[in-house]
C-alpha cells in the first residue's frame, strides 16, 4: 500500500517507519503524503493507543531530499520553499501535535533538518546512544522550519536553542538527554526493546486522558495562568466522565491494577 514508509500494528501499538534507507529516509512529497495517511489511519483506529515513529536502516531522517525539490529554475525553487512547507510539512506537524494518542520518536540514527523538527514534534523521544541531532538548516542558508523554531526554545530555552540553530552543530544523544531534547538514551543493543516496552506501557494507559494532557499542555504554552486554570477545569470535566476514570477509581478502591480501555 505504501512505497516510502512501513505501517505495522502490534497489539495496540502502531509503528510508522520511514523507509528510504538508501537516502537516509530523507523526505519526499510522496513520503510526507504517506505519513499523513498512516497517521490518519492510526488516529481513526480505536485499537491503536500508541504510535512509534522511526527510520529504517542507519538514520532516523536526514531532512528534505533536495533532489525532490530542486528544479532547473533555481529562482522558482527558492520562491516555492514556503509553499512546500505550507502544503506538505506544516499539516503533518499539526497532525502529530493534535493526535490524541501518544507519539514516540524512536531515533535510531541521524535526525537532521526537518527530521529533527518532526522528532521534536513528538511527545517523547528515545534515542540510541549512536543517534544524534543536527539543526542543519543554517548550513544551506535556511531557517529551522517544520516547527523547529517553536519546539526547540520551548524544550531547551531560548539561549541554547539560538546556539543550536545558528551554529548547526551536531548534538550527541548524551548531550540531547542532558539539555532536555531526549527523554531516554539507550544502548544500541537495548534500544528497540526499550522503545517497545515504553510503547506497550503507554498503550495500556487511559488514552483519552493522555490526549487531554497533550492538548492542555500545548495550549498552556500560549495562555495566561488564569486561562490554563480554566482549561484544566474544562479538560477535567471531560476526563471525569470517561470509562477509564471510573475504572481507575474502582481499581484503587479494590486495591488492584486498573484495566484501561482507552475510552
């Protein structure tokens, strides 16, 4: 069904693998469309309660495949950068952020340019000790995009974000963890197992509550304290009427582990 990605479901976990290993999984228009299609499928599938995003081969994602956008007319190509973002990248980033299920970036190798940005858009990031980030835009005279200028300063602070953006220096997995870009760093041998265990754990948690947490956290970045307090009350009203909330209370009273269904 797909030519540039793999989409597989195991239990309640969907895995989306960017699958152009010979090109370090660099983005093309087709790949972005297929990723969007797969994410829509995961969002609609009530059995799917967690999504893993990773890359095939040695890289996570090398960013935009320049061969896919460079044409004979350099001026025309330059003027189209904004349209490429508006039509291809921006909707995908919004899909990830608006997905009311946890999305984990499983970073197996290099995550450069827009590949770094899409990893930052995910809710959690697990990195192999051999993986690294590169905010590569400045090296070709461009500005971080695909949410890079939004997520990076919110994760590491404006000063560090500015340094990473204007130097384009490589960020090792260890450094990414130290400054808050990565949630976990694992040995290459334990990397896949660790990601699978975390996904399985999140897939058994109250999915509606996780979706509301995501929504409230993102909105809270641009709200006043009073607005956040009100939105928390609104979200809590929704969460308080879910089956999973009732199950959580019942399990607590019965001194047993809850069996959440994601509803």
